[in-house]
């Protein structure tokens, strides 16, 4: 399996609920982690924080999130099955987001500072997670994927919200009119 990118229509489909955590689900999770780490190995300035199953063209409600969102040496991920946002709260904060399925584009995306989610772990245990700041942002980004939403959808009309990573790992503003506005690969319904 390979990571799919825009404009692949599978990224815009709503994912179906997982009803049975069987070997096929474990295989999907393993493939998600392997693809995340493989992508990261080719992008020295970036960290693969998480992935949703639709990014491999599998429209199932599964995400994996890196256990340490700041340490590239920690390659352990936790799988969350059927994650669901229970509540968001706190201030809405704009921060940078990127996506394995939206190559080379970053955005300054507004998201709530805190979230509460419920999900099922790979072993079948139900959990509730309270998250803040970067973890909350990461969870909300991945759950959006399960609903066919990409981070760029939150900022598509903000002419100053799009960036590109240069060869030294610095974010530089993108020319909205040239690269974003009317781009059918990014926004196929426009």
C-alpha cells in the first residue's frame, strides 16, 4: 500500500466504522505505521505525527498517532479505532499543519485548543482521551480525514494561510493566486 495524495477522490469520502477488530484491521494498522515511517525517512525536516486509513486508500475509521509527537527516534504509534470527537473547548488557535496526502503544502489552520475523544484501542479496549495543543490538533486533523475533510478545507479562502517548506526546512508563504486559488487538485469541487 502507498500513501495517496490529492486529488485522489478516496481522500474526500467518509470512512465506514470498524465493527470487528480482526487480522485485516491489524494488517491495516501495521501498514499505516510502516508507510508513516517510510515517508518520514524521505523527509528529513518533517515528522510523521499520525496517519488515517483513508491516506492509504482504505476508507475505514482508523488512525494511528505517534506516542511522542516531538521525538523522531520514538517510532511507536497508538492505533485508535472509530475515534469520535465528544467535545472541543478552549480558544481557537492558528498553527501550522501539513499532511502526507497534501504534498509540499502547509497551512496556518485554526483549531480548538482542547478536545475530548472516545475510541477503541487495537486490543478492543474503549478509551476516552483528553488532549490539548499539538495532540488535540493532531487528533482533530486525523479525525477530519475519516470524514473526507483535509486541513486545506479549513483555510481555502485565507490568502495568507498557505506555506511551503524550503530545502532548509523553513516555511515560506505561497502565492495564493498562483498556487492555491482555483487549483482543482486541491479543491476538486470548486
